[in-house]
C-alpha cells in the first residue's frame, strides 16, 4: 500500500467514525425529584400501580446509579446535591453553587457557573419550575450563589442581578409571601427591580399566557397543576431556535408518606408528558438530589401499600410502625447516602450508564449540548 492510499484509508475511517457521533441536544429538561431515591420510586410504583417497575421513569432507556455525596461528608442536603449536578463540582452541605472553601453563613466561596448560566451565556432560553419555595436549595442552585441556603432574600434578589446572561426566562415556584418578605427586609423593592429587568410578575401559575417573554409566577400554594405549567414552558422556551434548558423540581420527600408517594406519581407523569411533548433533539434526564430513608417492609398484592399500622393488640408488628400509613412501609425522616437513579432519553443519554458521580451529570449535560 502506498503512503497516500494509507492516508486516505485513515481519513475514510475518521469520517465514518465522525458519522457515528451521537447528535447534539438542542434542549435539555432536567427533572429533579427532591429526595426521590430508588426506595421512593419503588414504593410509588406499588402505591400507584399495584406493581413494581411500572413508572415511566423506570422504563427510560438509559440508567445510571449516581452517588450524591457532598464534599464534606456522605449524606447530602439539597444545596450541595444540586450544586454538584448544576456546576460539576462538589461543595459542602448548605452551600449554593459556590466552591467548597465557602464557610456556611460566613465566607463566600468561588462562584461556580451553573448549567443554566452556561445556557444563558450562550443565548439559550431557560426556565425553573418547582413546587417548593423558589429560593429553596434545588432551584436556587440553578440561578444563585450563596454561602448559606437560608439566605432567602439575597438568593431571590439574584434573579434581578444574574451573573451570566439575563437570567431565567420562566420562573414558577412556591414560597411567595416568605420570599417577598425576605427581600423587603433587606430594603430591596424586588418587584420593581424585576419589572425593570423585563419580567412580568404573576401571583399564580394560572396566569401564564402565550407571548409572555419573561415571566415569574410565585404562589403560596404548592399544589398547583404542574402539567399545564410544564407544557407552557416547553412551548414557550422552544421558540428559541438556539434551544433551551429547563429544570423541573417536584418534592418527593415522604415524611408524609401518602402525600410524598402521590407527588412521586405526579413527577412520573411530568417526565412522561415531557417525553411526549418535547422535540426529538431534547435530552430528558430524571434524577434525585439525594435519597430518603423509606423502605417497603411488607404488603400483599391485593392490598393498598399505604395503610395505617395495625393496632398493637393483634400481635402484628404495629408497635414498631405506629406512624400514619406505615404498616407496610417504614419511614425514618431523613436523607440517606446510597446511590440514586439517573434515567435519561434523547441525544447524549447514552452516557448515563454505570456508577457515576453527581458531578458527572454536569459533564453529561454539557457534553450533550456540545459544550465540552
Ligand atoms: Zn433535597
């Protein structure tokens, strides 16, 4: 073989390899089930469908087991957990998208740029939806930087002073009264500041309408209809030809067992809805910021999973499970450190596999956009 022929063979191989590179994601929707670990998904499936593995999330094509540990320990809170996913760097519990040399409540760490801020910087549209307070750790880690998650007023005020781009385009969340009071206590007229930045302000997600370019809807009622909000966000954000990044958090804490499992089923229906509504060039990821101490310890196929404990006189194990709904499910109200599920579909989803770190999810999403 002459040298030119060998070279052309190499070139041809390279071209073939190039053709098989997976297409990029134009959009990413990141679903965070807060405290929605594998035990919660398992219980929710049995609670809602009377069988295991019946959730949409449990049928997504690409799965990984994700470590959620923070920089300073083994069990994370939402602040360090979400900061790791959003910035690719582990930090300490209580810290919002700042480096681990932050001292909680005292000294700021380095600002760590979030996926949402990378998207903003590149001209994509962005959104944050949550049924928790809009300044709670998970949504805050998308748009704010703080050395203490409890710094409610300063966290919310950062919506009006984004470090990258012009801030999220659609913001929907709870905690309205508390958030507005906290910013007012700092002497900030946050509603005036946000209007100056072009935001339309709503006191309920029910006021979302087509054509609102930048909108913040805050409510005091966390039980709003998330499917309508999700559909509205997808329709609005997808008008940007450059693409979008949307984070949707739904609370899956099961400290109130039946409510938590019902909310987990709501989250599952949201992921299913996004998969049918979003365009094919959308990477859809579901994961949890951390797991939660809930276990299915018994139950029968023809009985509801959530039942009150048996009276202790019947010889059952009710004495140890006297909490509401905990005959077959035990819940010890706390976060746990075992791996959570990361499930994905769409461009870039094939990298969601094996045992990964929460920080790897940042790299996977950035890579899916082509922003290595
Ligand atoms: Zn959490």
